[in-house]
């Protein structure tokens, strides 16, 4: 008589987070400003004022009461590898990339996309 197949059953416990089902993002929108600094003549976002624009955006979101869990997070990032198109920022979860020139552009991105959900086509890269 031939032995039957050997069946191994593994019943490892599921991690606690696996039982919750699909997770919502911690933030409704998460914005990353490239603030990388390179020595001239290399192109970089920091040479176009990105640290100041990131600080401005963060302060504006806070003043509007839109910062925190379930709302908006404005972060600095290292190099996002789009130096020639800079300065750049990216808005998640949509993964929309923007360039900008001044505070008016940042205000438009915040008002229309970050808060309103509408992509600002003229600034998309």
C-alpha cells in the first residue's frame, strides 16, 4: 500500500493589523516638497526657495485648521529626482506632481487640490 500525500497545515496567527481589512490613509492628503540642496551649478529645488514654500504651506494648512490625523500633512523630502523641473512637490494619495513659482501657486494647489480635490492642470509636471 502506497502512503497518501502528506499535508502540512500552518496556522500562524494573523498580525493584528491584518484583521482590520483595508486601511484608510492616516492623512486625507500628504504633500511632499523636495527641499534637496545641491551645490551650483547643479539644479536643485532648494535653490528655488522650496524650504520657504514648504514652511509657508505648512503654516497655511495649520492656520486653516486642516492639519493632523484624517486631514493634511505637509512634509519636506530629500531629492525627488526631478531636479530639472523644480521646484517640485507631490500630492498623495493621487501622486500628482507639481511645479510652482510663488505663494500664489502654492495657494492654488492648496485651495483647489489639497482641500478641494481638483488637480491644478497648469502646474502639473
